[in-house]
C-alpha cells in the first residue's frame, strides 16, 4: 500500500517536487500512521491502491500533472486531492505549499482548509435534513413558521407569497445574494447574529419565490436560524453532535482550535501583514456571525470529507453509523419537481451554472464548491467522490480553480475502469 505526499519547494526561477512514498502493509497502516501523526486518529476509511478500488493509477496521475501545472501558473499555492470509491480512499495526495507568505510551508494530506460555501452542503443542509427526518420541519414549510417576523415577498399590488424552506435550499427564495458588512457595522456592534437575521427578515426581496435562481448566502444563514430555533442548539453544536462526531471527523469544526487549528492553511493576507488563519474568510460569516454561520465557516481536511462523501455514497451510513436514511440522501441529490430549470437540489448543486463536476460523470452527479478553492463532487452512478481542496485565496485572493475542478473531475472519471 502506498501513500504519496508531493511537497513543492519554490524559488524565483525553480519549482522542485519532492515525492515521499510510504510503503506499508495493510495490516499495519493505521497503527503506523497514528504514531506518525495524530491527524489520522479520526480516519475511518482505509487507504488502498487505486486498483483495489477499480481505478487505473496511470490515468489518475494525469490529475497530478494538471494540479502541478496550476501551481506553476500561480493559480494556487498547493492542493490536496482525495478520491473515494467503494468506501475506500483510492487516491490521497498533497501538492505544493499550504502557505507561501510570510514563510513557505509544504502542503500535507492532513492540512485543514476553510471550506467556505462547501459548508452549506456538508453542515447546514445535512443538519436541516436530519431535522426533517425527525418530523421537525418540512421543505414546504414557510420560513415565518420558525422565524417570526420574516416577511414574505410582495408585488406592487400587495400580493404576497411566503418564502419556503425548499426555496432557501435551492437558492430560489428571492433573497439578495449578500449583505454589506460595512453597513451592518454602522447599525450594530459586530458580531451580531441576531442583527444580521433582522436585516434578512426585512431586506427587499429581489424576485418572487420559486421563479429565479439567485445564489445567496442569506438563504443558508436563514436556514441556520431555523435549525437553531428548532433544536435549541447552535449550528456548530448540532453539526458536531449529529454529523462530525458520529463520523469521527475529528478535524472538522467551526472556529477550529487545538490540533485542527495547528493544521489549518492560512488564507488571505490582512492589512496589517498577518494572514488569516483558523478564522473563516467569508466576511459575513467571520465579522457578522462570529465564525459560526450557515453559509460558511466549516474547516475540514480531505480525510474527514472522504468519510462524509462515503457516507452519502453508501445511502447515509458508513462503518455502522447512520447519519441519514437512504431516501433522505436520494432527496438531497435530486432536483425537486418544479425546480428542474434551476438545477439545484436541497443543499447541493446538480447541474446549475455553478456545477463543476466535469464532462464524464453521470448526470446524477452532485456537489458543491467554495470560494476559497474547495470542492466536492459525488457520483452515485460509479460510486465515486472527488475532493479537491486548494487554497486559491492565499495570499492575495488572486488565484483561480474553476477550470482545474472540471479537469480533475474528468481525469478521475476516466480512471474508473471497473464497476
């Protein structure tokens, strides 16, 4: 069994790649790695050769070339790629550096990333669906049932229509995409989650619910408050108890601390010359919501996300731990009736313009992307998941991974050679 970590050292005119191969017997893989690094303690998926998961390692190596080219182009400082198949990690590699300012630090497969909007799917949406399973909400329920004072959409004649939970989760609510942190700061001392919610309750709706797809962070901040009002817990505590801890995702959390913080990749350089590390990059989540936010704020690594992806591929259960029912998982990856033209399922992207799952995976593939350069793609047809974590906002928010996501997805899909 082999694991490769590709370290990249950069200088003015040279890029050097250092592959470090660890050859381990299957029977001793986990004890050896646990001794080597505490970051492996929560891993619940075995790491195997690609061939053991029906994949062609030679074909997968094209992903290495694409990622390294992106690094050479200055699009990203580094990346981690994990490929999941058959409840196993078939490919796990680190590339380049997790930090290039003020010092250069090599990337590791254990690096913890600011997931940005991937948080919407892996935390907020799954939390909402857990409450749905328990009879606490319906997707067709109006938001005002759970948030008093949340005003409906009205037209110029006074005709009103309530915004429903399903419209929050498919970005068809009519809420604006974002809110100005500067304007919120003029009205409230920040962070102020209730002040932000008050703004969302009253802000002008841009379109009639269910008629226009307009990707909005305000949708999932609203959903956060629904989850919290129903459960009596913060979103952080609910996700910990019902998703992260049961799955042993020990390096996944909001506002990371301890070892998780120590593994975190820094994001953007600040005005004072420091780099933001362990604090969510998104301004609404960080400044207005104090780091715990329905739209962003989760930090995680490739190994933890691989476990979550395997759970979804396995119908909501992994290693004897059930997070969701099979029909719930199916509902989460299916565009609801009446929403076909938008391409969004409850909390995930199936085929909207934002989808970045390449050209080869089945039409049933779904996933999500994050502003910081993170993404997850899940293909139920082949039982494959692609987790690509980059740090494109470091250090100056000038990188780009839009094309790379599709290329890597294509390479992984083409590497599936056995059912």
